[in-house]
């Protein structure tokens, strides 16, 4: 139970740092935001659905330059 609480708290902290980082030009937000979502996805199904959607969108074939 303590380990689960720690992981959820750590995931939330990473997501918050990622949000703050996206607003401030000092730190890159995605470096913290994405790992935070991956950690939270283990415990929250809606977060897992968002990650699945993002993976599907990212894996679509991208058009080649010049075509």
C-alpha cells in the first residue's frame, strides 16, 4: 500500500513538473510529463486510454517530405 501511494504521488509530482515546465522556458516539460503519465497509467484506466490514443496517433505513418 505504501509503495502504491508513493508511486502515485511520484507520478503526480512528475506530471505537475511537466505542466510547469511547459509554461516556463527553463525546463522541458515533456521530459517529466510523459514518464509521470506512464506511472499513473498503471493505476488509472483513463490515463491508460490517453496513452494508448497518443501511441496510436504517433505510430501512424507520416507522409514523406516532398510528396
